[in-house]
């Protein structure tokens, strides 16, 4: 049994529930554990701290599995943790009753750090971003196959995340067979399409699913025109279309807009598809005096490292300034950041500054975050990446 001994005074985060031990917190390693191997954790005084998975190549040197010294990550314990994550979605949230797509396993939020699984009908899309799960991949696939009987298990890993763990890039089919062409899925009554041959991340941005509902509820019994900027597969715009609004879907991806168009046609409302860069599109339309009654701004992640967070804040400021120029007085704006290295207070600060520079007033109606199938542990705020504001713009 290999043992990881922490530096003096560095056990606090582990005891409070933080799922990571960084390399700088490790005093020494007794034994020669390989990447992904289970290790016992100890304080500098020899106090047992539980069990985790070791990776000598990663800055996250240990991913904590259990703070119980009597609960090593044996196969049965891992399988039980996975089944508990599924039960949370199926028995507690009851997601299969209203959605064909949802997050099944959410990494640290489910005590399975470095593993993400999304369900899209009878296809499971996996991101394996830790050596622990790479070493146990076949056992994980067996467990998922037994629990859900999917027609396909698909690898949709982020190449950069795997590189940080010393893992080779891998995307594509793991087991089974994928459906050919776009697949229609219903999420809380919204028709969305997904083409598994052209997916980004795991497929759809399921973290926004509940926010689509928030938007649809507030637009109900009103009429107007909405711009869904960086629409991806169009969840926000489709919610507005279902509420009777005219919608302009804006995205740079031709494939995403093609899926959006087919979904929108099923709702039989008035819409248009705009394939342009979001920075250019917002600025050009604001300069021409075009106006919308509501606007959603949900750009992709703008910084992958803490060093680039300041540049990302500048981009958020520019995007929001142009968005506010496009809104009619009294309009509604939902604006988001999915950049984990951008903090809440900084995001709110640049949004406020953007409104001031655009000569607009703001009321913050509510903060918005990821859906309940994307849980997080309060000891690990680093994993709270999605930050959104619902704004009344005057």
C-alpha cells in the first residue's frame, strides 16, 4: 500500500471536503504508486486522512475518493458511488420523466473527480480527465452498460484536460454503435437536435437546461423579439419561440445553426439564423440601430488559465456593452460566463461597467447557475464555472 504524506498544516482542505491535493502539499510518497493507483493519505503527524487516486505527472497529485480510512476505493466502492450518482438524477431529481438528456455524473460534485458522463437518449457521452478513471475505464463502461443499457458509449474528452493528466488524446466510439445523422431529443418540452459526428464538449450544454425554463417562464404572455447570441443548439431561443416570441439565433457554427433550424421549425414560430462572429455581429447591429426586447449572451469559455482571466474580462465587457446597446429600454438580458477562472464579483463588475459605458441602468433580477444535475461541493468553489445574471435593463 502506497502512502502520500502531506506537508505540515496542509491537511485542512482535505478534512473540510476539498477533492484535490496539489503537488505542493505533498511532503513525501512512501512506495512507488503508478498513475491512477489508489493511495492512503496521511497528515505529517501520521493521522489517516482517507484514500485517493495518485498521479505523479499531474499538478493535482491526488484526487480524494474517501475521507474514511476504512473505505479504500475498491471496485465495489467505486461502483456504489457511480450508482448513487445515477440514483440522484433518476430517483431524487426524476429527470427521465421530463428530459431525454441530462448530466449523469458530474466529477467532483458526485465524488468522482475527473469523470463526467452525459446522457443523450440511449447514448452516453464520457469525459475521462483523470488517470484514475483511465485505469478503470473498462470497469466503468461495464457498470454503465449494466445500469442503463445504452446503445453506444462515446468518448468526448477535452484534449487539454487529458494532457494535464499525462493522458493521450482520445475521441470517438468506445462501445456500441452511434445513430446516423442528427438525433431529436426533448428536454423539458423543448425539441433539440444533436449530431454525434459534430459535437462540442459532451454534446449539448446541459448545464443551462433549467435556465431555458427560467427564460421561457418570464417571456410567457408577453410578445417581442429576442436575440440568442452564441446560441449553440438554441435552448434559450427555442424557449422564447415556444412562448410566442420572434427569435434571431446567432452562432459562428454552421452545423449548430442547422440543428437549431430544424428544431425551430418544429415549434412553427418566426425565426432567423445568423452565422457570424458574435463580436462583429453585436457591434454592427448596434451601430445600425437594430433593437431587441430580450437578449441572451452565452459565449464559450474565454480563458483556460488564470493568467488569461483579465483578457477574458475585457472581452466580456465589450460583448455586454454591445448587447446593452441592442436592447430596448425595459428589456431583458441574460448574460453568462462559463470561464471558471473568472470570479463572480469580477463578472458582475464588468457587466456593471459595460452598462454604464452603454448609458444603461440595470436591475439584477437573479443570479443564474448550472442545473441541479451539475452539483458542486461548497469546499471546492473552483468547480463553480457557470455564472449568469438575469437583468432588467433600463
